[in-house]
């Protein structure tokens, strides 16, 4: 495809004032360097019949125009009359060209609008997910049927502590901890749900911040498990499927 063919549609849109943004800037830079496209633009502005051709319309208007010019050369006196007649005959082509170009402009605008709508929908979906998570946290904190457990350090003064808020029917759990000692880089704390029967269930791996605080929000848990208590152990940082024998913190229902 030549540069002239590449810019053919843009030239027509530019002639109608419908080319905007980066495409307009690109075309104007090309026009500054290309005399052939400048001549084509002058023809578009001076002879609207060529709009149909530049918008990928059928080819008869160009051949009809050439035949008209040949006839004028052979019969000068009849030329003015035939030119006027050909102009009226070309009006349907002008209307078609204008419709095609305007439709193309609206198509560009609608495509950009559709992209913007898609972006807004994506942002809205993310905000809705965050809102839903916030609602779940509030519902867990305020649930009247929530089990509230305070965890304290075993065999040490009760400075480090944690609080678990658990709603069995929704399998919703929020755990808050404070004053936890720092751990080696390869280790992490793991929270366990200890059911009334059966083995302890992993309920989230976490590391405290510089102040010893940590939070676990809604880890994946099976629904409807009756909790007897909650406990914390020190495990490899990727977590374990079963707790190590030494329990760092343990609690009971309030």
C-alpha cells in the first residue's frame, strides 16, 4: 500500500473537518512533505465528487468525469451546459460520499467511547469487589452470632495477644494480633482453627510488621465448622498442613 492510499480516507475526513487528534497531526505532517497528497486535498475541496472515490466508493465517477472533459474539448460551446448537467448528475455521488465519511467519523467516535466505557466498567468492578470485601469485614465484626476468642502467649507474660472473630455459618474469620516477636526470614506465624472434632485446620500464614502487629481477613475455610478454639504456631514461611508441636498462642471462646 502506497502512502497516498494509506492517507486516502484521512484526506477525505480532513477535507470535511472530521479528522481530529493524533490522526490529524500525523496527516498534517505528511501533507507538509508530500505534494501529491496536497494536490489530492485541493481536488477534494474543489471537486466533492472525488469524496466517493477516496472513501472506497465505486470507480465510475472518475471515468464519467474523464469522458466529460473529453467531450468539452471536442465541443467547446456545449461544454458549459454539459458541465452543469454532469454536476447535477454527480450530486448522488456527493451525497453518498458525505454519508460514508460522516458515518466513518461517527464510527471512530463510537469505538473510542466503547473503549472508555469498558475501562470504566473494569474500574467499577474493582471498586465493587473492594466494597463487598469491606461489607464482609463489617458484617463479621458486628455479627451477633460471632465467636470471639482472645489468644495469649503460652507460659509468658500476656503482652503478645491476638483476637479472632469467627462466624461459623459464613466461614468468615478476622484475626488481629499485636506485640508479636519478630521471626527469622524463613519463618512465619500460622493461625489454626481447632474444631470441636477432627484435626486443626490452617487459617492463614502471616508475618507481623515492625510494631509486631498483624491481621488475617477471611482466609479460605470450610463452611459450617464448629470451632473449639484458635491457636498460633511458628511454621516455614510457606505454611504447613499440620501444626508443629509447639503452640505459641492459644485461646478459648469469650
